[in-house]
């Protein structure tokens, strides 16, 4: 699995996972349980979206379109 996106929170990661899967790309949310263990630290950079290597380029293109408001 290759990381294609660092999400700002669990909700964003699952939105992107759903978008990728709706476009035929199986995706996984990594770092799901790390947010609960950070205590007083800023909760950033722990949650990521991962896909199989052969789908990384397509996934990144879809995510870029999402970030620009295209999807």
C-alpha cells in the first residue's frame, strides 16, 4: 500500500476513501487509532489514505481534483 494523502482528520480520510472506492480504487485509512493516543499533542499527520501501488497515480489525480473542488 502507498500513502496518497495525509488527511487532517478521520472524517476527511473516510470521505476520500469513499470517493476513491466509488471510482473503482480500493483504499484504506491508516492511522485510524492513533488520534486517540496523542493526548495534548496537535492531532495532525496521523491519518492517511493508502491505495495499492498500481492505483496510486489515479488516486492522486482524483484527490487533486477533489482539492480543487472538481468532484
